[in-house]
C-alpha cells in the first residue's frame, strides 16, 4: 500500500487525516481558548452531565496571562500544540480501517477516536514533564486526565475523520 497513486497523492488517506486534524485544531483553538474556558466556568453547572462535558472540552487550554508562571504558560501551550500535532500524526499513521477493502463507518469512527485518545494522553504526558513540578507521578496523572479528555471528546474527531472514503 503506497502513499501515492498514479494520479498523485492518495486522496482517501489525506481526506480522513485532514478533516480529523481540522476537527482537532478547532477543538483546541475554540474550546481551549481563554474565552471559552471562562464562559464554561461561569455558565455551566459542574454537577450536571452537560456542564461537566462543556468544562471538559476546555481541557487543552492555552493562555497568555502575564500573572501566571512562565512554566505553566509554556506547558499549557505545549500541551495544546502537541495535541494537534500528535492527533494529525496518529490520524495519518492509523488509516488501516479507512483504506481497507471492507472498511465500515464504525472502524473509521474508532480509528479517528482512538487517535485522539492517544494524542491527548501523550500530549499531557510529554508536556507535564516540562512543568515546574515535573515528576513521573504527575506525568502519569496528567496522561490519565488527557486520555479521559480524549475519550469523551474524541468522538468529534472520529466523526470528522469519516470524510475519508473507504
């Protein structure tokens, strides 16, 4: 299975990767923004399922507040950037179900969803190693939090990655 076909780049792989990456970028850019985080914190009930989910979407937060320590600003930004880059990479590397002869919608959905779960877990793990109080314990805890975020928000990327034709 090659990356190129006779007509050039394989459109099936690039479409699924591109739409999934675009969804990940929008999730991080919009839901990780300070404005969305502030809105979710002020206007949602943390004790309801919808409020909890809307607050969870703000997990890949990136901020540029001058009152916060530089290490925190760096790790938050690194986590958001790594999430998008790793999601794009894993969406590209996990296209097996999308290009298989008998690929179905369920396998495409789970491929994109799984890529986002792994991307969020690894982004949290790697970025927490550069934090002010970095330790293996905090990195493992952060990876668990990132994987939980990826599990509950990754279906959005999974649905978006259905753009690749099987």
